[in-house]
């Protein structure tokens, strides 16, 4: 017998967090009734049961209450938060979608169930393709796409290039390093613990890496590593940290180096007046460096190319990922906070409902 009404738990923003990590003082879980009957679903809409929700650092930037030049507009107070997710169609008022279809959407509510316009769905997912569903939020999701745009499109990686990846054990970094190696680059990275250094070297193929929490002088650390691996300088720096790391890298870039900037996670929990500046930006001029910020939404015309390439790598076992899965919608606030912990690594995903 079809279920026509469900109680759906959802997270909404109760208050902005200008600095620090948002907590349950800012994020609130509520339960709302949702009708799934066809009569209550508008035309060209689908009712969806959420299976997995992606937890990404950019979500933090939408909870500060300040327009800071990053990503998307702020979440509205008392409105449900949205995120990248995978769900199962339960009811459909669009002939292109049928009950049971597995779908991907960049703006699913962080909830157990929802009704959304079918026009916002990015694609259907074949559950028999041999790729675990969480990978569509990792290697095949926002982190993987950001890594691909940064390394392949803007970084122009090619054999013999020297690539340095910051936040190398995070959702973006773990993919970026592997992509750069597949393109024939030498790759080193920085990350926040000795365990993560071992991870990216042993499992993700990095040539070397360092634990930034054990270093007091990033410039000196890079100098030592580059004597061995990059004696002629850095060609590509995938920037995901900012502050002191960016300053150190700018002392070691080659002429015409590329610096794709997909984030600056060290800055997200501070208001801009408390952040550290970069003192050697003149190096960008003297070495004619191309430093370019990007949003993955501006490259959606390349998403199909990315999907074909990445699915091939996954099926061939050429790329792998580490995914931390939190169980239940109630874990959203905890999982968001974990992104800013030095103990966190890989991609963070919430399993909302068990896939059948």
C-alpha cells in the first residue's frame, strides 16, 4: 500500500554563525508532514526519498550571514538548508522520471523526503553500473568535479609538470592528486596529520607530503621537499587553504605557473578582518602567474566530459576515495563540524535512508 504522508526530518538555519564552526545553536532539526500523494505533487515535480547527502566545506560559507565573495548567497534564516544529494523517486509527475529512479541533484534539502521540480535534477544514476552510490557525491560529485576542473581544465596538467596540492587528504585533494599523477605529474601535498600523510602517499600515489601541523615555517619545508622532487619549481598549485600556505607557495612557483583556487578552508570560520594576509603577491606579477578562482557551477558544460572520464577511472580502479559515512539525518550538524577537524579525511557523506 502506497504511503501518502510522511513525517520528514529536515535541518534549517536558525541563526548565522559569523565565526567559529556552526553548531546546534545555529542549526535546528525539525519534523514536518509531507504529502506524497500524486494529487498534491505539482506537474513537472517529483517526490524523492533522500538516500545520501554530501557535506562539503562550501556549506559553511553560506551560514555566516555575510556576503564574502564566496560561492552562493547566504541561506535564509528559518529555511531548510540545501546540499548535493542522491535520492530515489517515490512519485513522479514528469514522464521522464519513474518510481524507483535514482537521481542526483545539487540542491536537495537536507531532509529525509522532499518534493522538487524535475528540472533541477542533474541526471539519473544506474545502480547497476558497479559504482557505489556515495561515489556520486565524492569522485563523481562536487569534490571530484572541483579537482578535475582545477587540475585538468585550469591547471593544464601534462607529463612532467610539478603539482602541489593543499588539503591533500580532503574530498577535493585526494582526487586532485590522483588525477595529476594520471596526467604524468610529480605530486606533493600538505595535510594535517601523520596518518593523512601516510594515506595520501600509500593509497593515493602522492610522491611525498608533509604534516602542516608539525611545521613552523612552510617556506622552509617546501624548500627542502622541492630540492628532492621539484628542483625547478611548482607549475600547478591547487589552492584550497589560503593564508600562510599560499604565501609559501608563491615563493616557489615557476614562471607562468597556474594556481586554480577552489577554496580557502583556513579562512571559513573567521570574519575577513581577522584573516591573515599574503605579503608576496607581487610574485604573481614578476612570474606572470595565472591565479584564478572558480566555481564548479560555471563549468557545468564540462560535467558530461568529467563524468565519462571519472567513471572510466573508477571502473578501471585507477582512482579511489575514502568516504566517511554518518548515519541518519540527525548527524548533519556533527558531520559539518567534522570537516574542520584535523582528524577528518576524505569525503563526508550522510546516509539518510538505506538504499534498497
